[in-house]
């Protein structure tokens, strides 16, 4: 299958940067330790903030570190390749191929995510398990499976948003300003800075309804067993709806870009 | 039926320029007519050179032919369909080589790029093997298959790109400056390959180039475009006549002499005993030579054929 081939090749491409991976795992681990102590201090003051206990909070921190790169919260991934190819005009080559461009880039991004999960996801998680008693694995098979599904949906959601940002390069030639803004928004509304569940109302409700909640809050809540049974299905369904909307929008933007906008360079 | 049919084809770009001189943020809208009312058609099996000076509109035309750029005026059909509306469908039937870009994947070995292309174009495995073997032999790629593209030299990469464009048996191959940056030997080999391709598979070729030897070696037909408009469409031989081109008779006299005067030719340059006479390319050289030999003591004579570059330069400067 073409898309599997694309995904494995992107996986392999990322796996050539061993140095960057090792450095990244180290950074994730350092931040994980710092955040864990900060959260423990916070939950010491308010032992049931957001419906979490101290152990939930520490686990949440490490899920966050594991997903930071996997979900590409900051940006990055194959959508950066796309923006660069739009800027240089190499997108012409993508455009005249007889395969859908979005599926192509999505497959690549899933390959990238798999690589980041196996390295920068699992690396810090192992460390967390060794260092922190409070760190817990999912309590049930349902939670574990739900988490995996939710994580795939998280990557696709993030891809869809990054795709829209990258496509801005068709008009602006350069995505970097928008990419930074989108990264900041994602950092805040994904729950990476602070869990969305401890936001004061009405921010909590608003943040939980936005697509960025998919990035971390939703998968983490499933891991922690906060969303079970029908509620788990509702969580996955919400992710699915946002994906449908965002990917649809992305397809529209691509179509209008290729009708109106111009491929650069001779 | 013509394979490519362009009628009054146009593409206008709108660019915004800052007003020069004035210190305002207002930008002036300006239209660039990159391609302007171009009409031509190409039959299956033809080899057509599409030439013109920098900025003439060659690459813009190729982009419209592949469907990645929408024309702003006129009609264009390739293999019976409008390229921009049937881009993906058409992609299976055309091949494109951009001299300045690669269609290969930078980090992947050549072999992997080819395998991805097999999947993209859904090339039947047996046909894929056959084509790959043929092109690898013809283009001498055997030793390079496991090299990542970023480690290939320009000429090696170009051979890889040409293979990549041909694996799915396209009916027509567009080449945008395929010989740019190649050395003389590589250029020669590439031309020979393209000639073989056209002869054996009947692949239609449309190529842009700034190297007129490409045209002389490959194309019976040339289309000259300048400032977006068609300046010439016809045979290479016809282009000589069109440009009012001249042949040159170089005469080495035994002694220095004033400018030679014979009917049907005029002296262009005198340097010591050597003189350059020009006469129309379509006239016979015999009477001129005879007249010179009859009146002067001649040590040596030679004839220079008109240079296609001069002809085209002439054509550009007139349009
Ligand atoms: N994206 C664009 N926006 C604005 N103007 C453009 C764009 N692309 C091309 N042009 C203009 O259109 C004209 C034709 O460009 P084109 O690239 O087709 O030339 P070319 O014949 O391929 O030249 P070269 O031999 O230098 O490659 C040029 O004046 C160029 O500046
Ligand atoms: Mg060009």
C-alpha cells in the first residue's frame, strides 16, 4: 500500500537523526521531573484540583512529555516540509502526482508520529516509571485501548491544524508567523501548560470543547480512567468530529490554493 | 487528433509593487503577461523545442501543460482533456522533468524513490521491472541505485529524474531545461537517450532549453516564444530563412588588400590579409567563390554556416 510505504519511509527518515532524538529525550525528562515537583507542590495545596489527585497530576505531566513531540504540539512534522515546498515552488511536483496531497502528507506525519512515540514518548515514560511512585499506567484494558485510539486521533487533529497553517504559505509565502501563533495557542489550549480541567469556569468548558483538547487533555483523561464507558466514546466522537471539520477545511483550502494561487519559481 | 492543443493560451500574473520614489505604503497593482495569446498544437510522436530568452514564458507554459497552473485565458487541451481540471487523471499519462528541481526524495536511495513511484502510479510490477531495467541500462544508473539522492551529482540526479518521469510509460514528456548544468559528455548522452526514447517508444517530447545544440540534435520543430508571445513556429531550417541569416566566406589573400568587391556579397570585416564576406544563406556559394578567385590572389578560403544562435538573437531583437 502506498500510504504504508510513505509512512515507513518518513519513519526511517526521522530515525537517521539519532543525536537529536537522544538530546530530545533528555530534555523531555528534565522538564518532566521539574513539572512533577511543581505539580506535586500545587496539589499539596489543593489536593483535588480539577478532580485529579497528586498521582494523577504526576502521571499527567509524563503523558504530556511523551505526547509533546508525538502530537507535534509546537508544530513541525511533515507540514513543515509542505510549507517549505510551497515557498520554494517544489510543491509543483507534489501537485502533479496522481495521488491526493493531503493523504500523502498525513501518511508521512503518522510515520513521524510513530517514530516520536517510540523514542521521545517511551523514553521519558520509562524514566517516570523508575523515578516516581506516583506515576501510574492505565488501570484497565479499556483505558489502554481508548488511549491508543485517542492518541491516533490526536495526531490527526494536530496534523489538520498544522496543515491549515502550512497552507497559508500559498498566500503569505512564509508560514512562520502563523506557525508560532498556532504553536502558542496549542500549547495553552492542549493542556500542555496546565491541565484544562483546572481552568476556572467558563474557560474550562470552552477549552474542553476546542480541538486542541484532543492533543493532550482527552487522551490523558482516558489514560487516567476519568472517561469510561459511554463517556469515553463521547470523548473519541468529539475528536472525530473536529477531525472531519478540520480535514474538510484543509481540503477546501488546498483546492482554492491550487485554483487561484501560483506555484513559485521557473 | 493533436496531443497538445493550445489556442490563444494566456496567463497573467498580478504582482504588487511598492510605488518607487513615493514614501507611501500603497502598492501598485501590475499585470505581467507571462504567456499571451499563444496558439500551437503538437502531434503524437513529435519532438518540439520550446525556446525563448529568460522570462519569455516557457516554464509558465509547461506548468499550464501539466495542469498545476490555471490559464487566465484561451483554451488548452492535452490528450483531449483540460489539464487544470483533470490534473491527477492526466498525471498518469504525462512525465515531467524539471532541470532545476528534483522529483526524487532527497533522503531516499534512488531505488526507494522508484519504488514509491511504482506505488503512486500503480505501475504493474512486471512492466515496472522491465522499464526500470531498460532505463537503468540506458542511463547507466546501476551503481547508483542504493545512493541517497542528496549524494548524487547533478548529472547523476538528472538521469535519476528522467527515469522517474518515464517509469509509468507517459505518452508525452515535458522537459524544462533538462541539460542545465550538465557537462558536454552528459549532454550528449542525454540527447542520445531522448532520441532513442522517441524513436523506440514514440514518446512525444516538448523541451525548453537555452542550449541550442539540444534543439539541433533533437528537434525537427521549434517554437520560439518571446515576451509571452509566439515569435516562430516551424522547422529549424525554416528558422534560418526567417532570421534573414547569412553565411560567411572567409578569404585569406596572399597580400593585404582593400575591401574586396564582388557581386552578391559584402565585406563585413578586414584584418590584415584576411577578410570576412557575408552572403545570404539561401544563395549558392559557388558564384561568390568564383568571383573572388577570378579577381584576387587567394591563399585560402573557408565557409562558415550561419549560427542558429545568431538567427535566434536576430529574431528576439526584432519581436
Ligand atoms: N509566480 C509568479 N508571479 C509573478 N510573475 C511571475 C510568476 N512566475 C513567472 N512570472 C513572470 O512571468 C514571466 C515568464 O516567466 P517564466 O518562468 O515562464 O519564464 P521562462 O521562459 O521559463 O524563463 P527562464 O528561461 O528564465 O526559465 C516572467 O516575466 C516572470 O517574471
Ligand atoms: Mg524557466
